[in-house]
C-alpha cells in the first residue's frame, strides 16, 4: 500500500537519509526503530510531504506522492502525528478535533469519526470544552492521535507517541494504537522505546545513521543480536 | 478643568477605535504569516484616498462607499501578495521577518511617492452635509462622523472575532497562527490561509484609512506615522487577541489626546513612540511573540 | 595572490589620490558639491553596512545617529568650540545612545530591533522639530570665510575613514565573529562568540561613524532646519544604497552610494522626487531576486565572460 523507495533527503547541507526503502501493507502495524537522530522523523516527514526528498520516490497504491503538497496528502488518507503531539494549545479540545476533520471528505464524516474518537478516548469527551493547553501530557498525546483520526486516515504515522510519558500511560497509548490498527487503520510507528515497539508490531525496520540496517518480524528483531546489544541491554 | 479633560478623553477614545481596527489588520498578517509589513500605514493611506476620490469624483457617500474601498483593497492585497510576498513563505521565520520588513519598507516608499506625485502633498478630508453634526452628552461633544466610524470599527472587529471563533476557516487561521506545520497536517492549505490573512489585513488597513478621511484628514506622508502607531498597538495588545488590540488602540488614543491637552499638540506624536520604547526596555519578553492561551 | 593584493592596494591609493586632487582640476562648485554628497553617502551607507550588512541587524533609525551628530557638532561649533572637538562630541554621543538602545533591543530576535530603532529615530525627529523649529544658518562671520574645499576634504576624510574602519573590522577576528553571529547565532554562542557583545560593538562603531558624517554635514551646510538630518529619508537612502550596491561587502555600499547619488542627480533634473519611486522599486527587486546587489550582477557578468566564478561567492552575502 505504502512504498518508500530509495529516498535521499536532508536539511540544508546535512543529508539525513541515504537510500531509505520500506513498505507497509494494508492493515499492518509496522515500526521504525533506531537511536536518536537516525532519521526516523525525517522518514515520516517525507511520507507526509513536509520534507521533500532529493532522490527516490514515495508511492501510495502505486501513485507517487512527491508532487503533492502535505495538505493534499492528508486528504489522500495519510495522517501524521508529530513528535510531542503539537496540539493547538490555544484552541479547545473540540476545536482541535474539528480541525482534524478540515478536509472536505472528512468534514462530511465528522460526527461519525467524533464518536469513534470519544469511544477510544473517553477522557477527551469529558474535556472537550477545555483549552488544549490545560491538558496533561498524556491527554495531549491522546488528543493528537484523536485529531489525526478525525481525517479518517487509511494510514496513521505516529512519531514517538510514548515520548515523555509515564510507563503506565505508555502502555495505555500502545493499547490504543493496537486497537486503532484492529479497526482497520494501517499504522507506521516511529519509536525510541524499542522493546515496547517491537513487542507490539508484526514487522519492523531498524534505521541507523540514515540507513535501513535491518528488517523483520518484531520477535525476530528482538532476538537479533545487534539489536539486543544496541537497544535492549 | 474637568470638562476639557472629558472632551479630550472622548476624542481619544474615538480615534483609538481607528488605531484598533488598523492594528488588528497588521496583527492578523503578522500572527499568521510572520510577515512584518511596514507598508501597512501606506496601505491605510491608499484606502483613505480611495474613499476621498469616490466621494469627490463620484459623490459616493463615504459610509456607503466603504464596501467599495474594501473591495479595491482586497484586489490590491491579492496583487501585492502574489507579486511580492508569496515567494517568502518558504523562508525560516527570522529571514521572513527581515525580508518582508525590507520589502515593505521599499513598498511604502514607492506608494508614498506615487501618491505624492498623483495627488500632491495637500491635506485632504471628506466634508459631507452631516460632517458638522455633533452629539452633545453632558457637555461633551461627540462629532457624528467620528462616532459612526467608531461604531463601524467596533462592529467590524466583532464580526471578525466571530468569524475567527466560529467558522472552519477562522479556526484554520487560528491554528496556523499557533503551528503552521501541524496545521498543514490537518489538510489546511497554509498558503491559502496566508493569502487570506494578508488580504484581510490589507482590507482592514484600507477601511481604517477611509474612516480617517471622513473624520480626520489624509495626506501622502501619513504612512510612516500610522505604521508606527499600528506596530505599537499590536505590541501593546498582544498577538492573537482582537479585543486586546482594540483596547490597546483606545488606550493609545486616550494617552495621545491627554498628552496634547497637557503638553501641547506637538508632543502627541511622541507619546506612542516613548510608550513603545519603554515597553521595549522594561518588558521586552513575550509581548511580541505572545501566543493565544 | 600577493601580486593581486598589491594591485588592489595600488588601486585604492590611486582612487583616494585622484579624489584628493580632484578640486585642483575641477573648479565648478556644483561638481564638488555632487562629489561631497557622494562621499557623504558612501560614509552613511558603509557605516550602516557594518551593523546591517555584516552583523545582519536591520537598523531603521540610522538617521537618529546622523542627526544627533549634526545637531551637536553644529551647536558646539557655532558656540565657539574648535571644529575637531565638536566633531568628536558629535560622534561619541551617538555611540552612547546606541549602547543604551542596543542592550535591550538586541536581546530580542526578529523585528524588535528594526522597529525599535525606527521608533527611536522618530522620537528624536519630532522632538528636535518641536524644540528647534527655526532654521539654523551660518552667522555672517562664518559665511565670510566659507570655502567649499575644506568641506570637501572633510567628507573625503570621513568616507575614507569609514570604509577603512569597516575593512579592518571585517578582516579582524571581530569581523569573523560578527558574521558567525549573523549566520547562526546559537552556534556562534556555543563556540564562545558573544552575540550581544559583537552586535553592540558593531552598533557602536556604526553610530560613531554616522555621527561623524553628521558632523561633516553640519560643517558643510549653510542653512537647514535642525530636524532635516533626522528625517527618515537619510536612513532609507543609506539602506537602499547599501542593498543596491551589495550588502555585507566593502565595495557594495560604495558602488551603491555613488550610483544612487548620480542617478538621483540625473533624475532630479527631469522629475523631482521620482528617484524615490525608481529606487524603491529597484530596492524591492534586489531584496527579492538579487540579494547580492549590483556586485552580484558584476560578478555574474564576469564569470559568464571569463569563467572566473571564484569571486562570486565572496560577493554574495548570506543574510
């Protein structure tokens, strides 16, 4: 469904990705793991169109996304949650969710998606009139994921959803991600929390210094010697 | 002693409403796009001349002509944005501020001198049949046209506030002010939001100018003073708050008119600037970059 | 490399010498006046460029420092002080003002500095107009001994000093620090380059030289309103000349200033004030499409002709 083909990308003089390739099939939950600065976030931003690659291609159902601006890519069914959630703190929870459904197609399905988000995160319904700035870190992450779901995405890109959260909350968020995936949303998850991510996913890629260095099922990678040494010691 | 103070207070409030509406335009543009358009005062001046010529040449009542002025300014805003500003969207914020500052400064100079050549340096103002009418309230005189201008400013800002709070597009604008990258990921076309904000800002400047030409007077060199006034009101009012900016405009108007009452008219122009320098020195943090919430 | 340097040095000496002997060959006052004006603009633009070009801080209140220099020098000189002392005070006081306004304004990023300096210049502009509304004319005994030559040489000295100071400042370690701060302030700070101190230094030097240029103007001009040198037009002229020539370079402001004065003079004969429209448009075009100014055009032509692309990078400012 989603194919990333030999991508080179970077910022100014600094090349961050070197020939990165990966693919995600319909309904899969795939993780992209690796150390800080390995190029995980850049890979996601290339898919969502925020960073345009210097070489390579990104395909959704065989159609190239390179010429599409990010707001069009969202409407094509790819929704990204940025690192830290980046909710609109000055707007209410409800307004944040409404903006998630800004695209024309999503706007029509707003009520239905809102129900779904509130059933996944009942906490958001309780706080819908509050400013997003008054939410706790965990609630913000929920809001960010909920907001991304409001566009009714086929693929959800998650950038470090566990970052800065207490272990209990991390578990809860990961359970929600599995649930969302079960409901039929394909998920590409970027994580530094390698063990948790690998336990969660069917398949994973390992990225280091801007290059993909390993691929396999979560379990297989967990027993992979270099991965164990590098991340799980 | 008390009566003249009350009178000056009234004049200050009335002119402050126009400061408010002009500054909201600048604040909207800066908040959304991070373009610091220092030709805002010249755009206001053009709006003033549009109103003046509509009245003088075609006998269009200045208040009836207001929508026409706004329409003209919308067209001008689109042209200026596409021609000069659209290309700067891609720059990082610091470069964006600096380059728009420079372009705006060149644009202001051009507009001012074009106006000077076309329409001479004369002071102009619209005098209608009802221009001299005054509402008297407990001994304080309220010139009718200035009161009408103030009310229009208030109504327009209230409508703008509702637009930003209630509509999808308004929410998209507020989201873009906060975090344009996250806004893009909401399927918001940020380029369109930028254009819209710039055009709205231009229209508000033009409207303020047209109102200035009714209750006060206009001339080609007025731009710099108005740019400074709107910048100061924007900083005092804080970004992202329409009503805050409106109130800041009134405060400045009152401060100016009381100063000219006590110290003489020559010093009214300095009040705003001194106020601004004081803010700059004493409370520099936050004011300019203050975000909603 | 050394031969090239020597050639450049010889060229500079030749230009200064030519300017120095110019009055011996040209007897027409209007030519000397025009040359004086060009030298004044070279000084104004080059002094603005130290802060605006090399340190990347857009000062929109340069007229405040120029005006202050004019005001002080004029009053002290007419008050009986020796000219050199009046010039010195007229140059030093702007530095104090620059440091007072610079310390808070530089702590902020973005537009604060530009707006703050613009506001400051307007405060002085209005205050001076209120306080000294009458024209300042040279008294009869000064007029009786008025000669154009000393004025011309003072302008020449100020222009040479300004360009020289800019050159040596930029070649020094301080200049490197300035450019580092302009490009990437955070990175520069992490290398131990103090952004604030560098910017303050550049601001101080820039204000000193602008004040000195103002002093020369006060010595030169027979009669003007004290407000006149505080007019924002002086700032605009300096900024436009710098950008049109090539900001962040030594030669750029010189070329820009001379070009500006000549074109302004040519246009003034035909249509008054039209030069501001033309320069305004030219300035916008430079900011949008040609950040290297006329210098960039020149090096492009040169590299197109002879393939000497090497100099191109040097002429390009990275701001």
